């Protein structure tokens, strides 16, 4: 069955991507929605009429979940037309001053889980399929006080580029979407809300519009999608400016 697989579908950008994917990838007959809060996924399933929906309540920081996902792939043999890696987290705080668990959770979810889910899914991607990885503007330059987060997102962007080149001959394209801040649970979960002047000053992106633009960019086979003119300019600035200078601006 032609299948779209979306991680982080229980809230924020991932949920929007899942809601809008059916319109931009109408060939997807089946949706696999992944996150820990399965009840939220069940509610989202109702917004996908006419589609077969499987809600996988998996904790992607737990390596046992990878085995469950692998088993599901082997059992169902899906023809994957779209893979979206949206699950992610970002904690505010300096390295060495915050708890070790939150620092390593960013690596587990944003790096290890993205790598594992993609690695296991690649054999099931059909010609013409798309992979959409949620990166961030934090990928453009290290962000002190979110050093680990920005490093994980630099990985997501670099991983997406390399993977896109590897899969080109199979007619599969890979897109990294790099949004600025969005009003989602991410800000509360990461202890950012009310604790970062930078996040208070930066213009916010609307996740509904980001999702639409990202899915269209993926459909078009673009390697990177940066929403809004402001952040497109920021991306160019970060490319042209030495990191040491940029980090005066990017301190969160
Ligand atoms: N919001 C921003 O300012 C911003 C800016 C740039 C990029 N991003 C990126 O956008 C992506 C989506 O974030 P968001 O803003 O939409 O935040 P969000 O509302 O907090 O969504 C995060 C999603 O990841 C899932 N998730 C978290 N931990 C998980 C785990 N251990 N296993 C499985 N799923 C897990 C959550 O589901 P459960 O809790 O149900 O597991 C949720 O569906 C992330 O990759 C984030 O880095 C966010």
C-alpha cells in the first residue's frame, strides 16, 4: 500500500504536516503516525478521512521502539511515498549546567532516531518518493545556550543533503525544512518560553504555513526549504559571515 510515515505527528509542526500531507501527496493511501501520545494520534486520524491510518505510540528515544518499527515494516512491506521526520526537542541551557538527560535526549531524538527511522525506511521508498526532515534555522550557525540543539540540527541538514545525493539515482528526493521559532509545545518542553530574550525578539513562523511550504518544497524535490524572507536572508548571512561573529547574534 502507498504509505506516508510521519514522526512527531501528535503536535505542532508534525501534526500540521500530517494534516496537510494528504492534499499534497494524494497518492498516499495509508498513513503511519508516530509519537508517544497515541491518543493524540487517534484524534488526528479522524482528520484523515478515506485514508487507512496506523497510530504507532512509540518512544523514539528508546531503542526498543526501533525494533517495533522494523517489525512493522517487515510485516506490512509498505510502498513508502513520503517519510517525514518531525519529532524533535530542544532544551535551553548551557552545556555542563543543565541536566545530562535533557542534553542527551536531543541527540537521541534529533540525531539517533532520525538516523534509525530513515535507515530502516529507505529500502521501502519507491521511485519518486520524498523524505522531509525537520531541521531549523539553528542549523545555520552554532547557538550558544542551545549548543547541543543547534549541533543536532546541523546534523539533520547535513544528513539530508548527503542522503539526497545517495538516493538521487533512485529518483528519491530529500528536503530539509529550516523554520524559525514557532508557537508550539516545543517552547514549553524546552524551557525556552519566558527564558530567552532572542526567542522573544525573533519573528515567529506560522506552523500551518510552514507545513504547507515544506510539503510543496518536498514535492518539488528541493533540497532545503527556509520559510519567510527574513530567515532566507539570515541563512545567506550565516553563510557569508564567520561563525565567531555570527554567534554574537545567535546567543539564545
Ligand atoms: N517550535 C519551534 O520553535 C521550532 C523551530 C525550528 C524547528 N523546530 C523543529 O520542529 C520539529 C517539531 O517540533 P514542534 O515545534 O512541532 O514541537 P512539538 O509541538 O513539541 O512537537 C514535537 C513532536 O515530537 C514528538 N516527540 C517528542 N519526543 C518524542 C519521543 N521521545 N518519541 C517520539 N516522539 C516524540 C512529540 O510527540 P509526543 O510528545 O506525543 O511523543 C511531538 O509530536 C522538531 O524537530 C523541532 O526541533 C521547532
